[in-house]
C-alpha cells in the first residue's frame, strides 16, 4: 500500500492549517492572536502578507516560524490627517463604541475604513490608518497541517465546511440546530 509522505512541505496546491500571533517588535506585546486554526490552499488563496506567505513555503507540520514585517512598507507610515475627532452629537449613536469600523467615502468616491479609537462624554475619535501602520511586527506562525488539497478545496481556496467543533463548549450531547 502507498502511504502518504509523513513530511509534506508547504507548496502550491497544499491545504495548510495554521495559527499565528502578531507581536509588536518594540514592546513584545501580542497585538492579534488567531487560536482557532485557519486553513487555506497555498498558491490559490494568499491569506497573509506576501513576505509571510513566502516564508511558509517549504515548511512542515510542527514548524514554528517568525517573520519580521515592517508595516511601513505594507501600509505606509501613519498619516495623522486620517485621525479625526468630532463632537459626539455629530456621530450616529451606533458608532459610539471603541473598535467599531466605519466605512467612509471621499468626495472622489474612494472608500476607506475608519476605526473608532476613543469615545468620551463630549467627543469621538476615528482613525483611518491601518492599525499596524508605523509598527514593526513579528508574525509568529505554527504550521499545524499540510496535505494535498481536494479539487473542491482548491476551487474555494480553503477547507470545506471549516466550522469549529463547539461540542466541548456547548456540551458533547447538546443538540445544535442549524439556523
């Protein structure tokens, strides 16, 4: 019987599952952490920045890699003209929460996403910079799975039916009804 190779490196057409953290290089604090494995088909669905995708190529399940990224090169430097503070009564109430994203359109018809970064009794501040602008970060990735992707996975760019197993959260014998 033909056994699949135990050591399957990441290459085009492989389904890859990984978890990662984005760490601020200056403060060593974790900015973002993806704990539930995300899956994609390498060479079909590029889910992370090109320098990160290039470093994943050729890696094996179990590998942990760190990729330093200068976000100024990806997103440009911070532009303080994209930080706007306005009186709170001028902003609809549904946006009075830090972290909410607001899609705004310029007079030229270009759209940009702004994030609410500060709210107090009198004012609200929104920021149109990418949250990583001006930072140097380290992507720390753990490669969990590498295997040949099926035709269906290649067609959609990732795993089929990639819903999390919530049985341990809701109880193994709980019945979850489809919506």
